[in-house]
């Protein structure tokens, strides 16, 4: 019998293949895991709309860590169990900085994704994550208008790596306490202070009455590093960012070679 009680896995680059589909071997391993009585969920940068189809398809039975740790949601009940937001004044200041760059900024508010305009970059993102984006024109003016009743949960900025490197520094200058993560080569995300997948895993364990030592977590990118570090066993897939692999206790086969299934066999014994 395994001592581990909860499997938490990233989605993109980890659980799914390059077609954004769950390989059969991973699917069958998750079925065995759930049949054994263990818990399974996601830790992802995705939002509710984007994660629910995977949760339903795979029968995830624990609340999900979403928005790279800014929210924990019981997707079956539609209940938010934990949430952090960006302070509105800092969010506006960060948007003003981003407006000086040739990037596409996505603003996440109350489960919706707002953009200045919908172009090919935004359409590609929306297709990959299976979300609808709402075009609002000037994002700074939109936030200042008070049309939203809650402040943003996070920003996702898509652009060339060189531009994002400079923007990273400028975000730090206007919002030094904010959390910044690179969730892909061309993705830079601005999160509320103290937010990470690893911090959210600790909160999730409190909700579930588990110890962090009871958990196995799998990821592939820089936004997964804190998750890998926090878990009882932190795993990186072979295709992971080199630093994520360095931080992992175990390196599994790549997402294309069903690394999650290997993790389930090795650490849960099913």
C-alpha cells in the first residue's frame, strides 16, 4: 500500500500531449488510482472554464488549484474555497507598463478573460485553453471604469522572450510584492503577492486534512517549481524546464511518453 494520498498534476506539458489530449496510458492509470481510493486533482494556470472538461473527463475527486495558485475551486460544486486577487491600483499600474510593449495582455476577472483586441495570438491562446476571450479595447480604461465588481485574479502576457524579460523587470519596479512566473517560453504571468502553486498546495492540504508529505505533484515548467518543492514527492517530466528537473526528487518520462502513468505506478503502486 502506498503512503501517498493525493496526486496533483499540471495539465499542459505534463498530463496532456502536444494535441492537448490525455494519452490512454495516463487515463487508465488515473482510473486505477481513483479505484484505489486516492485523491487526484490539477494544479494549473488554467481557469475554471478551461479545466472543468478535464476534471469531468478524468473524474478528478479533489478541489483544483487554478490560476497558478490564486484560486482553489471545487469544480464539481462550482465553489471557490480560496482566492487571492491583484490590488486594483497595482493592476492598473502594471497594465500601463504592459501597454508600452508589443505584447498581448489577458486580464482574468471572476472567471472571465478580457483582452484589448482579439487577434491571431489571442485566438491561438483561446483555442489551446478552450476559453472565450472578451474584447474590451483599452484595458486600463476598462479597469478604471469600475465595470468589474472584483479586482483581477491574474494577468497573462504573451510576447517574445526578449520583450517579456524587460517587462518582467518593469513589473517588479511598479509591483515589487507581486508574484511573477514564466508558464511557457512566451508567457509571463503576474499573480497576487505570495501566490504560487506550492503555496496553494499547502492550503489545499489544510482543506483536505492532509499533510504535504501525503502528496505527489508533477509539473514541467517554471510555474511548477514551488509545487515540486512543496510536495511530499515532487516530480518533473523529462521535457520539463532544466531548473524544474533540478528541483525534482524524481524525473518521469515526458508528457508524450505518459510520465504521469509512470508516477502513479511508482509512487501509488497501481
